[in-house]
């Protein structure tokens, strides 16, 4: 790893983020973590579907367990982040996520694996993201500065997409060799390595000095920031709908591939790989698109692209010789749109927030935008059990288009705030 780091830094142009040693440690920590997560993205639902015979409703509950920590912990977590050193929080919660993932292979080996174990593991990993991941988003802003924020997010998103490109093949190999539950061990290991890399970053951040002496006062300050900032207030409504739709799709697409299309683990790895190609392309064009038409319009085009992907995923039929390729092409379109949307969404909300409120902004936005999603994913899962997965995918795509149109009409222009 040290050799690769030095090689990249030596050949990078002067002034590039690739020459920043601390950013490179963060870059590799994020990339390896995403690589491990791409294994779990395939192995965890396969464990639920193939070993535990989960229904669409139960898959919706699994998705809800991944969302609940953002709702339950979001607001106090923001205060914690703003009062703490972000890097150290990220390290601690990487290790917490690793501990949650290890529950799955240990339960499998002990003969006690069941859906509640998967629910608990998903909730623990999500808790790590709700606190540690939010802290890392703030730390990135402080590490690279606002003027290079979109560029940094694009580079991190591109690396994540590249890791997701390799991840499905790695997942297929691990699932074939060890089975889906044991393959999740690779993700636990990736979180441990990520924590080690983050510990090697030399620059540290200082906790913000807040004028409120109590937690409730600081939570109120974060809520008022979102309410009084037109960009953040509008993004809440837009993203709330999108997260519910996107997480419902992610909860159900492996079930559709394995049960309705009768695709093998190797086929599911293929569609995930094609999906990652779309994410890689989206990350590559996000920064250029933002410079040409602005972050707000780029976000909208990303949402519309994702909507086309959701609709297209309803097209493949069981028995078709090209079902795996058609499903993969749909995921490619979806992930291209998601990458463009995500890079610009993260940059928009960070750009309009003062430094002292970044932690509370991130967690407050996560709380508000995810608050309805746990109920939504379960409801959409029940709808899939009642009416079938194809109508649900069509509904998700149509909802995404409507939300994209609303974003086009409602998102205001923005300007950066003062640093403090």
C-alpha cells in the first residue's frame, strides 16, 4: 500500500490532491471500505434469500434496519460530531461496523443464523455510517477545503465505483468458495484496514466551539440551520423521496434476480459489476457536468438517469438468454445517475454550511431525509409481496421522475457561506 501511495504521489501534477498524503490515506481507506461493502451488498441479501428464504416484506425490514440508526441517532450524533475530533470518531465506528459484520459468519458457524441476526448486523453497520460516516464527510471538507470539495467528492466517488467494479467478482469468488455468510468476513476486514489507514492521517481537526451549553440547544441550532437555508430545506423534501425509492429498490433487486429471474450468484455478480461501471462513469462526468451546468441541474439529471434505470430493471424476464445483461444494463444506468446525483448533493449541502455547523448539518439532513424511509421500505416490500416486483419497480421509476421534475422547479441557486 505504501508503494502504491508513493507511486501515485510522485507522478501526480503539482497541486493535485493526489500529492496530498493525508488525502491519499483517506482515499484508500474509503476505497477499501467500499470494496468490502460491495461484497456484503451481494452476500447479505443472498444469505437472506437463499439460506433463510426471506420474503419481499422481510427484505424491506432488512433495509429498514439499515435506515433506523440515522433516524434514532441522527440529531444527537451531529452534536457529538461537532464537539469531537471527526477522524477519531470515524476510526472508532469503522471498528464498530466490523464487529457488527462478524456476527453473521460467527452465527452461521454456530448454527444460530437467523433473520434477526442479519437485522442486527445491518443496524450496527448503519450506526457506524450514521456517526462515523457523517464525521468523515465533515472531515473531508476540512481536509481539502471548500474550493476543492466537488473535485474531492468526484475522486472519492470514482474510487468507490472502481472498488464496486472489482467487488462483485470478489464476492462471487468468496461466495463460491466459502458461502455467502462467511464471505461477509471480507467486509469486516476492510473496515479494520480502513481504521488503520485513517489513524495514519497526520492532520487532525479541532472540535468546534459551540455557543450552546446543552445538547438540545445545539440540536435546535442544526434544525434551524436547515429550515432557514433555502437550499437545505428544499433538498430535504427532494432527497427524502429519493432515499425511500432507492433503498426500496436496493432491498428488492437481488430478490428479483435470484427468485424471479433465477440468476446464479455469478450472474448477480455480473449485474453488480455492470452497475459499478455506471457508477464509475457517473463519477467521472459529475465534476465536468457541475462546471458546465451547475450542481443543482446536475443533481436533477442524475435523479432522472436513476429513474430510467429503475424502470429498465422491470424489463428482463425469466428464461431469457440475456436477462443478466439486461438487468446489468439497468443497474448501469441507475448507478450512473446515482453517482452524478450523489456527488452534487454532497457538495451542495456542504457548500452552503458554515464550518462550525457541518456535523449537525450532515446528521440533521440525514435524519430528516431518512425519517420516513424505514416505513417506506417495509410498505414497498409488502406491496411487492401483494402485487409483484415488476409493478413496484415501475412505480419506483415513475416516482423518481416526478421527484426529479420537482427538484428542477424548486432547487434555488446557492452561494458559499462564511467559514465560521
